[in-house]
């Protein structure tokens, strides 16, 4: 019987919902790996990750299911884990080192997409604020973090005289500014398959009861604070046949182009926004998307009609070796 160890970022004391969510993912993956006849172990990864991965190498599992999203809640460290798994020649699920590094760094990802002709918003470092245009809307984001960490409704702003204070204290190593695409938002989940990657039905994020002055974004509250207005009124929908066919085609093509460009494997989610003319702008590639039962990726595979055991089998059939 094959042996697998699920590794994940061990939540620290006082961890918030975005960190604790990984434990739901672990339980979900564990159940379905057992269902397909695999013996499963668990290992939380901490800031002692070099020693912890060395122990995994000695224990000689058939493969590792990698759910490490951060180290000590720092997303910029997540690629160290696949690097060590590579070093010890341990097969592992999900995306490889290069993809994890490039997509975790949103400014590198943005440049790579532009160079490849994949449409995405223009971006700037805080030190380049002189390039921002008066009266134009922007959004400021952390370079390395995911799960909307560091994003609030105040992250969206109009650049005018006196806006400089918005960027005070933000360094180029950890923050960037992006043109704000004031339109619809879509998630495209992509799953590996025998005949290549398959894009699941696109999900639209619908902002219900949002006033004209409230930015339509998935900020930290919308993603994690269950009692907040943002969480309650930010709804995932699958438009299905109601989605314009040309737009659906463009969304799926953008997701597949990102898969190919970054060498993605197993599974991923590509997020995009569209403007009033239905032009598609990729805003993020999630190389290690949430795979909990109530997450967007699992919802998309259900919409496509796939049981989760098949999803798991397809992911572990595309291991990094």
C-alpha cells in the first residue's frame, strides 16, 4: 500500500482564520486519500522546516501531499519547502519550486505574463508613484501574501494631490500598486488530466448590496470574517450558460496560458477581472489554492461533475519527481 505524508504550515498560537483553514484542507485530503487506498500520515511544518523535511526524507514516503502555504504566516517563504523536497528527490503533489516562486511573487508573475502577452493590469512599486495618473483608481497589494492578507477596502484609492500618504511606509520589497480594474471578478480552477489541464466552469464573484462608493473586491473580511458585511455579501456563483460564450472562451484561454507559462502541475486557480468591454485581466495565479470542502476550487470541480476522489487521483497522477 502506498504511503503518503500530508505536510502543511503548522498554525501558530493565536492563528487567525486564514491560517487555521489549512487544517480543514488536511482533513479533507486525508479522508479522500484513505478512500482510494493510501496510508496517510500528517506533519506540520514550522520554522524548523529544514530539519523537518530531512526527517521526511529519512522516512521514505511514496509521496508528499504539499499543503504548505507559508512559514510562520509568511508567504514569501513557501517555496523553500518544494526546494527541499526537490533536493531530497521526494515526489510531491501540487506545483513545483519554480512555479511556486514565480507566482507567489506577484510582481515577477505580472512581468512574466506581460512578456508572454497575457493581459494583466499595469503595476508599479511604491517608489514609482510619480508614474501614477491623477484621477485614476489603483489598488495596493502585498507582493508575497495570498488569501487577501493585507487587503482592505482602503487598499483601493484614487490618485490625487495628497494621496502620497497612502503609500507612506510601504517598501518595494513587499508592496506594489496595480491599476484597479473596476468590473467583474472571475475564478478559473484548473485540474491536471490525462489529456492535459482542464479548466473547470468559471465562477463569478458577485458583490451583493455594495454601494457605489464601496470597492468591489475580495478583501480579507470578505474571505475570512464570517460576521462581516463583506463576507455575507460576497457570493460565488457559476453563471454557466448565462455567461457570454466569447467571454467564457477568453477566461479559459487565459487560465490555460498561465498554466503553460508557469509550468503549473496538479491543480491551480487563476483569478481575473474584466472591464466594461469584457476585456480579461489576470490579477493572480494561485499555485497552491485552498482545497477545503467549502473552497472555490472544490466548488468548481463539483460544478464540473467530478467526485473529489477523482480530483485527488488526478492531482497525485501529476506529481513532481
